[in-house]
C-alpha cells in the first residue's frame, strides 16, 4: 500500500465490518452520543463507568487558506479517538456535540475586530457557559469529564483552567481535565514523542525557521489530512506572516509559512495529539494521575498587554449589554 492509499484509508470512517475486523465491535457499542439518547437510555448508563467527552473549539479566522472551524475539526477527531480508547478499556464514552464557542481569537491580539471568520464570546460568558454545562453533567451523576479543546489561546485556556478547578473542587469524587496537554496532566507518551520526531524530520531547515503558531505548517498539514477539500490551494504560494506584521494591513491572519505543509506531516502530528490524549485519559482511569490541585491566583502581572486589552473589551461589551437590559426593565 503506497502512502497515498494509506492516507485515504486513514481518512475514511471505520464501518461496522471494519470494526469487527479489528476486534473493536465491543468498543463501538460503548460509545454513545449525548444528543441521540432518550431518557430510558440515559437511565441505563452506569455513571461510575462512564467518561464524558466534550469537543470544544471556537469559530476563529485561520487566514485565507483554512476554514474557521479548523480547531473544531481537530478537537472532534481527537475526541473520537479518545472515545474509542475509553471503550476499549471497558468504560462507556458519552460524546457531547461539538461546542463552537470560545474567546480570544488571534485577530484580537493586535486589537483587530471584527475580522472575517471570527465569532467569539466574552471570556466570562465562556466560563459561565461551561460551568453551567459541567454542573448539569455532574448533577446527572457523571463524574469523569474531559474536554477535547482545539483552541489554545491564553484567555481561553485560563477560563478552561478555572472551570476544571471548579468541577474538581466542587465534586469530591469528580475529575475534569482538558485533553492534549494545554492543561494538566501532561502524561508522557513515547509513541507520541516518536511521531512528533518523525514529523519534524519531514521539515526542511527553512520550514523549521518559519514555523508560526497559528494556521501554520502544522494546522495546514492536519487539515490537508483531515479535510483536504477545505484547504484553499493558494497555501502552496503563501508568503510568510510574522508576529511583527500583525499590526499592518499586509497581515493575512496566520503566522508562519503554510506553504511547507503536507498531509503526511498532518497525519503524524494528529496521531501524536491523539496518542497524548489517550495516554492521559488511560492514566486517569488507571488511577495513576491524581486530581489537579487548586489553581494559582491570577495576577495582572501574569497577563500581557494584548490580553489585558481583550479583557477590557469584554467589560465594554458587558456594560453595553447590561445597559440595554436595564433600559428595557429586564432581569
């Protein structure tokens, strides 16, 4: 089987017949989608042996070559792989629908809003929404919750950290964490490290020098593997965009040089993310990782100027909304 055939095979969802062939039919039977179950089916779920998985990613511009939901496609893929691994360990995986809400889009860092393709909510709204959701999940009897998060912006991660701490400190027998290393625990996976090394070996010295951090070689590569029809072919001629360009009209919304991306690199990078997430969940289920402790206090000194500006903009939006509510006599 050549590389192209292998990539095509990896992209296709496994059929029931394929699952049987891989000895995974039992795992398939233990992966449930929250939106598909009725009340009687929910009653029959063993809460003590169930892991809730929430895919999360903001709709955020990823430049002219990638879709706004790039983070979501990645988060959902990782969530599916984790759900299958959870089922193989004899647990039930309860998959929630993808939540396309978050805060702190890349274009907000230089204060450029609105920006085509970015649809964010206030950071406090994001935190409150997730707190409400996981409270309902806990009150329904579920105690193990993992968020498959594709959006690693600082403010977004800060809010997620606080939500996980709220869950872990409110429910003594509860455990909530974010998959993939944005938040603890950072479980080591030798297989993931090997895959990352292999992917790095496919990059030229020029490509390594021009890595950026947003809609760059890695994300473009992953999307070439996951959803190649959504990648604009113009990426092959993409000029380098740097942090220093973000304040100029020439900035295109990404960082780095996507032109070096390949589906082969994407397959390796994505597999490494999945291996890391699976290792993390399995370690938790095996009791090898303790519950995270209380979060440290956040000081003004720990927040850089661009993200202080994002928080200030959130306050302005809240004031505007509250003034309208008060004017209408609403509560």
